[in-house]
C-alpha cells in the first residue's frame, strides 16, 4: 500500500505481496504517536481475534478483515475509506 499524506482519512486495504499468499489487512493514515498506534492496533487485533503489528506507521492485521475494521474504525469516529480492490 502506498503512503498517503495526512489528509485525515484512514485507509483500509488488503495486501498479499511478499507474504507467500497469506494476506494481511493494512491500515494507514491513523493519527497519533507510535505508542498510540500500538494501542489502537492492540484493540483492533483483540476485536478481530487475530494477530498483527505496526510497521512504519502502518497497522497490519492478519487475514482479510477489511469490512470488520472499516465498521470498527467508523464507529470510533474516524473517516474511513477502503483502499485497493
């Protein structure tokens, strides 16, 4: 997923490149510090029941969790868009 400027929109997409076919859901554009992103990622992982990580200000959640994450982030007050196909 390419880097987007801080336009206030959280983008949720799916990525399989370089992962041996197993996809992850990537979330970019979340505001806050690195520690805040780790806390948000932890809550999202718990709500989805999967693992994940934070790399270069991008949250990665295991599996295709786009629809669930869009709803969770929208309910939390973020402006969210699905990115990619």
